[in-house]
C-alpha cells in the first residue's frame, strides 16, 4: 500500500448513471507523485467524472479508484473527509463564499480541519503571498477579478499542503491574460512538488507544454502520452 | 469563541430574516401545542376537582352507641385508601340536609335521618373499583345498615376522565407531530440556504460531524427562543381568558415550564439533526 501513497490510480473504472448511461468505460491510468497531467476531450467525454472519482465525490460502478492508499472499495465518509484535506480541488466557477474575504475563504479550509487558531493566520498569509494576492487579502470575491478569484481558490486548495491539485477547467472562465497567469501559478505549484491533474478545453494551453496529455472521448481514454521535451513551444 | 459557536452566530447574522422566520415558526408551533396542553390541563384539573368530591357514606343502624361508631370510623381511617372518616351524628345529618336541601328547611326532628360515617378517599383511589372495594369492606361492619357512594356517577366520571385522557394523548401527539414537521421544514430551509457553504466545506475536508455541529447549536438556540416566546404567548392567552371570560385558569407549574422549553430545544435539536443529516446523505 505504501507505494500508492501520493498517487492516483484508476483500475478498469466504469461509471454509469441511471439516466444518462455510461460516463466512463474501463478507464485505467496512474498519476505519479509530482506529475502534471492534462485531461482533455470534448464536453461529456468524461473528464469531470474522472476528477469527481479522484476526490471521491462519486464511486465507480465497476473497477477501483485508489488515491493515496484510500480505495473506493472500502472508503468511509470519514476517510473521504481526511483524504480531501490532503487534496487541493479547484473549479471553473471558483466556489468561493461571497460573504467572506479572500483570507476568510482560505482560512475556512483550515478551520474545517480543526487547525489551531494561532497557525491559521500565518499559513493563510503564506499561501496568499504564494498566489500573489497578499495585498488583496481583505477583499471580498465580488471585489476581485475572475483571475484573482481563481487565485484565491488555488490558495484555498494549497493551504493544507496537498500532494495533488485537482483542477476542473480552472481557466475556463478567464480571459487570456488571466489564463496564462493562473496556468503559470499551477506550473509553479507543480515545480514545488505537488502533482496536478487538470481537466481543460484549452488545447492551445496543452499544446504549448510538454506535460502528459490524457485524451478522452465518450468515456474512454483514446490516448495517453507525454510529448518529448523540446517538441513544444513553451508559453511565453 | 469556538468555531462552532462563531459559525452558528455568523449564519444567523447573515440571514436574519430566515432566522427570525424559523424562531417565529417554532414559537407558533409550540404555542399551538401549549394552548392545547393548557386546555387539557384545565379539563384534567376540573375533573380532579369533581373527583375530590367522591365520598362513601356508611349509614349506621339506629340506636348504635356513638363510641362504637367512633371506633369504627377510626379503624376505617387507617385503611390505605382512606383520606378521612368522619362521624356525622343524626343532628349533624339533619343540619346538613336543611342546609343543602330545601325540602328539609322546616324539619326539626333530629331522628328522621340516620347517623353516618362519611369517608373520603385518597387521590389515586377514587376510581370505581377502589371505591366499590372500600364500600364492600365498610359494609361488613356489624352496625352499618347501608353504604352509598353514587356508583353510576363515579363510573360516568371515570369514563369521562379516561376519554379526556385518551383524547388528550392522541391530540397531543398530533399537535406535537405537526410541530415537528413544521419545525423540521423550517430548519431544512436554513440548511438549503447554506447548501453551497456545506458543499464547499465537504470539498475542503470537513467531516459530517463538523458540518452538523453549528446547525445543531442553531437548532437548539432557535428551539429555546421559540419555546420561551411560545410560553409568553400562552401566558398572555391565559391572562386574556381569565380577564374576559372570568375563568380561573390553571397555568403550567415550574416543572412543566422547564419541560416545555427544554422540549422546544430538543425539537430544534432533532429537527436540525434530521434536516442536516438528510442533506449530507445526498452529498
């Protein structure tokens, strides 16, 4: 079990919904420690379903998902809560609490885990500085741009020092400049040792990097490859 | 301030209208229940007052020595069921008859009515079975000529009392059920208003217990507040009844008041627990 710590492992995973049918069909892949991988594919290809299975918001109909040693076969609600404290999850729609400031939103992720109150302030400041928003820590989400809101969401995801960041279309609501800036932030986070699994429609973003690309179509993985280094034009 | 308390206070501050609506709904649900309780309490009290008048009258054979009658009365007074046994002489019997019954107003001949032993029973022994048992025992005393206790009247009274008791329990349960449903629905609105916050809490690793705690505290606080408001409204209603209907209403005693307010808090607690657990199961 120790060799699976810090990894996401899908073993022949199928996910079926009673009304909409098969969302994933016999999907197997492994995300290693510190790896960066894109999940690409059209809408309905199964990208979000993979991410939901990875943070145990869904359970497989068949097969097994194993994340950092926690298996979908015998996971409990408490295991899920404990596991999510070691995962960072970021969404296209940011999912911030509008009535809390940037630092309040980040602190929220620590408070729910029972962190000591004297540790919360310094840790919140550290991650807000890391995402470049220390100066706007007192701002409410409505006072921030989309890119800034996504940075707050990333700060919230990072504050518990996750081993992997799961990002579902994190740049989907952002303009080009904000997209580049948020993506660079994700790369920096990955460079510091945190794995990133990112679902995206933005093929331009994907093509300009040499990260692993898992291509999805109709619930199946159609390709899973990492471009050779130097074969891509890096983002400016 | 602990996170649980702060979270509960902040949630109430963020949606004051919803909080006020919850407290008001709980208060009115408990008020309806308390009003019914007050009516049931007063009916029971009225029946108790009537039951207190249950009395066994054992008539003594003429020419029995008064010492024997007094000895027998003392003996009867020692029965476990008996509250008091009083000797009523022929003179006292006539005096009472002249006082209570108009047709005796011009009768002055003492020997016309027999002496008796008037027996009153302790609370809890005034039901038809116990009354009949004591009467039968008294009847075996040698100089007792006849024993009367209004057999049919007591049976009627107890039928009425049982009916009132059963009706009270059934209606009380119905009122309590309605209160639970209304309070549950109100608290569910509070939970739904915070559904987004709950889903974010789940995403960042909050346990179900952590999510539930502020809601439980919120439910208890609203239940307590609603209970106190309901008590005030019930007290005001009782005052209006007393003043305008000149009805000497019995109000809840201290134990019932504490029980009622604690009941409100428990309703809030269970309503919250049910609503938030149901919501969490879907996540």
